[in-house]
């Protein structure tokens, strides 16, 4: 279970880095771009993720993950005054998550925590949030690619480069490590 905690932190860091690298490529106007009336901009998705993180991970082991002070509906209103403000809120959510993860021990993994009065083991709650965040970060990356078009800087293996990427990987000795260790 020690490897689970280490691995999960690396997974969350990986998804944060995908969001960071996407946000870095975009202006505030691009971060606010909505493709249709009921769609969410990257700025709105960031606000929702940060709000979710602050709610879920504040006092993670002792309080329900849906805090009474959370106003989820307001997370879907684009109101960042600057890109810096957006990044600060994004980072605040992630810091809350990582601080909570750092406080968890392997003995906590089977404890029951609640989200909207629904019991989860700590492991289940962590997995739920990882899936939720990776889902939305995939949206962020996809929207970033649509917005930037030909000016997009790839965050993974660029189109047409799989063969050379695999050659480089298979030229190395086999080893056990997390896939993000080389990023």
C-alpha cells in the first residue's frame, strides 16, 4: 500500500502538469473561450476543479467532502480577472489535495470517509477524485488543442512520432518505475 500512495501522488502530479502545460499556452481570452452556449471554458473547468479540490480535501479524513461553504453553482461562472488569479486558484486546489495526500498513511486507506453522506474507503475516495480530475483535465487539454490549432505544443507523443518514441524507450534497459519518472 505504500506503493499505492506513492503512485497516486505521481498520477495526480501528472494530471496537474497536463493542466499546467495547457494553461501556460493560452491567454486569458483563450482560457475563457466557450464553443457554445452551454459549454464550459477552460477557465470554468479550472474553477470547478479547484472548488471541488478545496471541498473534498479540506479536513479529508474528518469532514464530509461536500462542504457546506462550497457554492458549486458559482464554479460555473467565468469571473477570473486575470490569468494569474486563475493560476493561483488552480494551485490552491492542488496544494490542498497534495497536503491531504501527504497526511494519509497506509493505515488510513480502509477508513471510511464521506462525500455527500455516501461512505467510501479512503482508497475509493482517492480513486473517485483521480477519475474526476483526469476526466476534466482531458477536457482542458482537448479545448486547448482546439483553441491553439497548429500552434499547439504537444504534451505527449506528437502525431507521427510514435515509432521514434518507442525506439528510444526500447533502447533502454528494463526497469520498474512510474511512467512519469522520465517526464
